C-alpha cells in the first residue's frame, strides 16, 4: 500500500524532473552555441582576411644589371629617354638565347611596367649614374608575383594559365640565379592607387582618410559638445527641446547612404562644392557622427554629480562659469571617448562617400582637403571590384591596415575610459 | 590670397583685440577710485571685444563664400554671345561645367573655345576684384565693431553677461543643427523625388512589377521608356533583411541570455567585448568577406547538393548581414534582460522553476518590449545597410522567393544609379532619390515604432 502511493507522486515527479533538467541543459547549450557561433564567425572573418592578405606585404622583385648607356641619354631632356629600352636590354642580356618577337615580348612581360619609372626617377635624382652599370631590384609583374606566392598553379594546362611554360621556366632560372626574390613591399605603403597591382599602394587613400577625418573631427566635436551642453544644462523643457531630442535619436538610426544623398543634393548640387573632395566627405561624415558624439557627451555631462555644480554656483560662479570651469573638464574624458568611437565609425564608413564621388580612380596623394581623393574603405571597395588576382591580397592587406587603425582607436578610447573614469 | 588666409588673419586680429580690451579694463580698474569696481573680470571685456570683432566678419565671410561662386558664374555667362546663352538648361549645365574646368585649368590648351576662354578670364578677373572687396569689407566690419565695443568699455559695462548671452546663443544654434539636418535630408530628397514623380507616376513607382531604369536616347528607340516599378527591389530588400534577421535574432538573443543569465562573470567580461568587435568591423570588410569566402562556399555546397545557386545569391549577403547585426540584438537584449529585477527571478525559483523555465516564462515576457524594439532597430539597420549588398548581392531585379537566386536591394540600386556620371534631369538619376526617400521613410517608421513599443509597453518595476 505504502509503496504504491510513493510511486504515484515521487516517481512521477522524478520522471518529469529528469525531463526538465534535460531541457535546462539543452537550453543552456543553445546559449553557449550562440556565443560560440558569433565568436567563430569573427574568427573565420579575421583568419580568412589575414590568410589572404599577409602575402601582400611582400613583393617579388627581379635583380637587373642595368647599363645606363651614355649614348642613349640626352642630358637636357632626361624625360625623353627610352627607359623601356634599358629594361628590355637588361632582360635580354639575362636570357641571350631568347629569339623571336613573341618570345621576347613574353620575356619583357615578366617585368612590371612600373620599372621604367623607377629608372627614370633614379636618373632624375642622380644623373651621375649615366654611363655606369647598376644592379637594381625592380618589381616583377603581378602574374610572376602570383606564381611565386603559389596562386598560379603549375599543374594547369598552359592555355588556362596567365603565364606560359617558357615564362615559368625563365622565372625558375631567375630564382636559381638568386635574381628573383620576395622582398618587403614598400610600394604598398608609399604609393597611391594604380591599375597595376604591383604598383598600387594605400598611401593616397590613407592620406585622404586623414584629411576627411580631420574635417569631421574639427566640425563634429565642437558642435556635438555645444549641443550636448545646451540640451543638458540650458534647454528649457518645451516642445522645441523635445523636437531636438527626437531628431537626434532618429538621426542616429538613419541609414548612412541617405546622408550621402543629402551630401550629393545639397553640398555638391546646391553649394557647388568640389566632387571627390575630403572636405565634402568630412561634412557628410560630420552629419553622421554628430548623434553619436551628442549622445556620448550628454551621458558624460549627466555623470558629473550635481553637488559640484551646486558648489560652484554657491560660491558665486555664474552658470556658464560653473560649466566651463568645473563641469566640462570633468566630463571631458567621457566626451573624448565618445568622439573617438564616433571617429572610428566615420573611418570605416563607405556608402555615403560613394554618393559624393569619392570612388574616382585617383593616383596622386591628395595635398589638401579640396583635392580629389579617396579613403581607405572606398579603396578597399575599388580593389575588391578589380579582376586581377593580385588585387585580392592587396584588398585583404588594406583591410588589415584599416582594422589596425580601428582597433588602435578603440584601444585608445578604452584606455581613456579606464584612466579617467571616476566613480562619484 | 586664399580665403582661408583671411580667416587666419581675422583670428589673429581677434586675439590682438582681446588683449587690447583686457588691458583697457585693467587700466580702468587701476585708475578709478576703489569705490567703482569692474563689473566683470578683465578677461570678459577682452572676450567681448574679440567676439564682436570676429563674429560679424565671419558672417560676412560665410555669405560671400556661399554666394560668390554662383553670382560670378552668372556674370561670366552674360559675357557670352546670345546664341550660347539661350540654350536648354541641360546644355547650359554642360557649358557651366566647361567654364569651371577652364577656370580651374583642367583643360588642355589646344581644345579651348576662344569665347569661353574670354568668359573664363572675365571670371578670374572678377573673382580677384570680389576677393579684394571681401577683404576690405570683412576687415572694415571687424574694425568697426571692435572699436565700438572698445570705446564702450567702462567699469559698469556688464561684459560677462554679454559674453555669456552670446555663447549661450551659439550653443542653442548648434543644437538646432540636428533639426536642420533632418529638414535638409527630407527637403533635398523630397525635392528630387517630386521631380521624378512629375515624369513617372507615383503609382507606377510604388506598385510597378518591373524594374529596368533606362531612358531612351531617342523617341523611336526599341524598348524606349524604362520601367520604374519598385516592387522587385523592395522584395529583394525584405528578403535579404529577412534572412539576416533569421540568422541574427536567434543567435543574438540566445547569446544575450547565455551571457546575462548563465555565463560566469569572467566569461562574460571576456565574451561581451569580443562580440562587440563584430559591430565595429566596417561593412565594406563584411562585403568583401561575403563576396570572397561566403558566396563561393554557398555555391559550392549548393552544387554538391545538386542545387543551382547564383554566385550573387541573396543567401550569402543575408547571412553575412545577419552576422553583422548579431551584436545589435545581443547588446540591446542584454540591457533589457539585466534590467529585469532579481526579485522576479527569485520568485520563480521559489516556486520550483528551473533556470530555463524562469527565462522562458518570466524574464523574456518581462523584457519583450525591449527585445522587440531591438529587433525593429536591427531590421531598420538591415534595410539601410549598403556595402554588404553592393559587394555581394546582384544587380538584376528578380521578383523571386528563392534565396539561392540573385536579387537586388534599394541601397544597391541607389549606389549603381548615382555612382559615375549623372544627369539631374533624367528619371534614371532622379529615381535614386525616390528610392532614398522610400528608404528614409521605411527606416523612420521602423524606428518610431521601436521607440513607441519600448516606451508604451515597458514594464515599470519599483
């Protein structure tokens, strides 16, 4: 009798309990899996970018013995010299057995078309080398570069390859002679954009980003802080203040491309500002980052305890004096943190800048805020669209540079917060 | 002499005037007898003089910057012969473009029209005159106002109050800028959209099923007029956003629950910032990742299963976009979940519920308004997201429900229509603004609903 009663209540519950605990464990596992999944995505993203990109920091170069023949040079006009012939002669002297027009052409293709300009620059810098023979490392063509980095498979049939069998055999000979090596790619950091992957660099885009961010910072920080101070300290509670607040919250959620449309319609078409200029880019990004800075600055102002304000007012300071002498200095670290985070967003932003023409192909490094230029994320977009295989690794490398900038900016923000955060 | 130089000179002048004003206040304070003290500290007198030196001149300067270009262009065009002046507006725009290129010296010497060259020279001459007159007017204004204030400096002048009023007005103007930006967005986008709707009826745009935004060069051209039906691209936008949300909502919500309810503090302190990194990665990076890694992966696995997958499938773009918005959902949900009071959890445990039962039956219902608001914000983010879809989604406007096919989105179309050369009288360009307006309105409505839901249905505890 007694055993039967126990079975009905306790056992039933125990069966149910086991089921409930199983559910509990499953639920917890789902949660862990979700966290794990997002971190895995991040890992895959970073690893694939790094795996694709690290090779771009190296560039294949060929050692040539260039004879600067005095007969070729007209001292008065160093630009008109046929530098191409110098490169071709040196290539031929490496492989004297190559005969026939098409073979020769294939041979010349191993060298980057930019080698000519390097020689020209050398002569321009020091005309004393005319008449001598110099050993010079010159960049190889991007196809050779890809072969050296293993992106062109030798097993594919000749027709499907960008390099034919003869070219590959020449490359192998050069490698055996130690005339073809992978070296650190300085061009990537010192050059502007180019159609040739081996000559393309990120300096133009980086400088453009710098100008754009400078404009953004100069405009958005003062305006953002002023707005925050007004809304927190002065604004009366009325319809107008409510309208401003609703507006700021909404602006924070407007798609960035809409700001680009505004820039195109207002700054370019109505005010007639120059296309592709960092000035206009900075203005558009200012509109975008303002809400971020305002919201962060207001939070920073709110966190200053009222006792400080009251103490200042109590010893006879005016409201403005209390703010400028006491509250602003205490709120400044928080404001700066918010500004840096806003700047990091602006640095990574692409879409609105496409609208105002910052996608143009620009070779020169910009010299001022009105010069046509591009920015790092747009450069990444442009390279990602290029068909050459060699641009894939350069795109990834540019992404690594961009991420490095972003991470260091965020690290500075975190550091500022840790260092100056005060608990009242 | 460049205009920016004027500003620098003006700044220098203002700081000089500041010192003079301050010195005068000091002098007054020392010369007067002790009974009349200065009303404000001497610095305020200097500040007041400097502000009156700087601000009116700055106003003159900005007006000149805004209007001189267009005035000068009109004047230069007047010098052209009548035959060149009386041409249709779009050709006139081209002419103006040529003129500006000439002025900037962007044209090779051999193909210059002598008449235009003359106009350009006129322009440059007038620009020189206008700059000189600007400098004269600007500095005269600065001098006039600063000397006026300088003379009026007396111990009884309430300089501090004046300065503070000016600064406060400045602060107010800055805060009004946010409203101005919104108005600017609405007006500029609306203006071009209205021009578009004058050429293409609104109903054709909103309910049309075919999207091919070309305009015929000639009337009799085959397939002459393009069609501007926004339904296919709206469908594409919602499909990609839907895929993104169906990835992001479960993962984001579950990780928020795990991190706030289960994870030990050490794991939480470590995993939360790592997930925040996902939000900080620029979208162009996600786009590249989607095009380079995810899209080929999906196509290859589709081929293994015998499916025909487009290389620009909606699935690839949607998946990557989902990853991008995970942190939005997780951090917003995390905030509302931690805001649920501990007493409610304790009550549920006291009744014998397990942790997961408490979460499902107590915490989520309590936090639901916040979670829904977060999801809506994430949805508006997904709809407005540009770079991922530009790089990974297609261009062809297919009206399809198959996520393995290529679809296009509103933002992709805006970018493709507006990048490159534009003519601002063709529907092909103007439709981009109509799409922008649509995008702005949809996201605005989503945001407003999100804020409303959060405010209206928020459970207030204590």
